[in-house]
C-alpha cells in the first residue's frame, strides 16, 4: 500500500535478508494525496511495484452492494487485498509471499495459527471473507438490480476470487506473516519507514475518529469502514489504535480510555461527499443504512430520544 507496515516488511526482506521482493499493491478506492505520495516515495527508495487497479465500474458497484448487504463498503478492497498478490505470484512463478501481521493474533481473534508462520488455505473463507465472498455480492447485486447479468459474470471479477486450493498446492506457493518472525510494533514500523523509505504522516495532523496520524492514510473510504464498525460493534478507530498502543506500552490504559472518549464517535466528514458520490447514494440513504445496523446491534440503546452506547469503556 505504500504504508508504514508494507514498507517495513519490504525493506527488511531486501536489505536485512538479501531477498529481491516484487511488491504488489491492490489500489484503494481513491488515493489520498499523502497515500499516493508515500507509495511513490517507497518506489523511489528502490523497489519494483505493481499496482492492481480493478475495473472501476464493477468496484464501485460492489462497494455499494456490500455497504447495504453487510454494512461495510470496504469489502471489495478486502477481497483484492487478500487475493491479488496470489494472482501475481502465480503469474510470475513466485513461491514465497510475505504479508505483514497475523491480524487474528495481533488484534484479537483466533489463536489457531499462533505458533505457525502461515494459515491453512482451507480457512481463508472463514477468517477473511466470513462467508461473504464475491459470489454472494454478485448474487445480491443481481437481485437488487445494481448489477446486470453481464456484469455479474464479468471476467474482471477474477481479481476478487482466491486461487483454487489445487492451484496453490500445485504451484508450491506459500504466504507467510512477517509478524511470526519479527516482533510486530506498528509505531516502530512507522519510524523505520520514515527513515528508510520516505514515509510521511498526515500533514494535517491526526486522522479523523482517532488520535494517530500515521496509520491507514491511503484510502478516502477508510473512515467509513471504521464508522460502520462503530455502528455495529460500538468500537471505532480510536479504540483499535488505543488497544494496540496500550498492549505495547506506548500509552497507559487510562490515557487510552480518554482518547477513545474523545475520538471514537467522531464522524469522518473530510471525504463524506466524495463517498456519497462514489457510491451513488444520498445522505439520507447513508444514515438509513447506518441506523439499520445500529438498530440491529445490542450495543446501542435510546436515552432521551438519542442512541447511546449501552456500555462505555471506563
């Protein structure tokens, strides 16, 4: 992505371990200025990079479908983030791939692969797509009229599909997490990338809905991924950042609680109009969907005519 973590991994592989990494980027919905600048700086520091830019019409429609269907317009990016590098590895005959961290371990999830460098491909659907793969999105798109029959079977959809188990096993391809071999400290990755690959943090200060200014900078859609997560689970972007920083002793728990109270609920207004235009929806429809997921959650209640969290971290 040109972010701090991928820059850290690529630079370590090349300069510490003597490898020759081919870097692959699955493009964001729309680049932020700082995001594209960081990717350019990374490439200029000495790396070969391939950008996968999906079919724009399909990508936009898939985001609109997933926004309503699962409460997250981000889902099409998730597909490509997991699958595109595998397609490129197969194309170029590469046997070993590296991703950054095992999110299940680093952020709280399954411990199944705690002591392994990679995961079983049989578990991908459960761990990464949660049963909502691209075929489900295209079926829903057909039902609600967002996709035509021709679009629902467009050859460009290959990029959102994983390689088959037979293809992966036959090619000998393996994906490993760098976090299995190297202690994963996002803040240290930031300092490393700033020193070695020209990474810069937000010029305007902290990102919306959180207190950090060096994480998830490249995509204009990012804030709405976190907003919908907050609507469904009561945990926002500041909560995720604070949890990470508390576990690594960068801040105290008390400091983390204060930061969550300050920023978790903040609305990501900077790219709001862009998002509405990108998805082709009205502001009224957007909040209708947000409220739908809030009302379906067990973490919100009405007090004095307003929705508030049933429990607030203290």
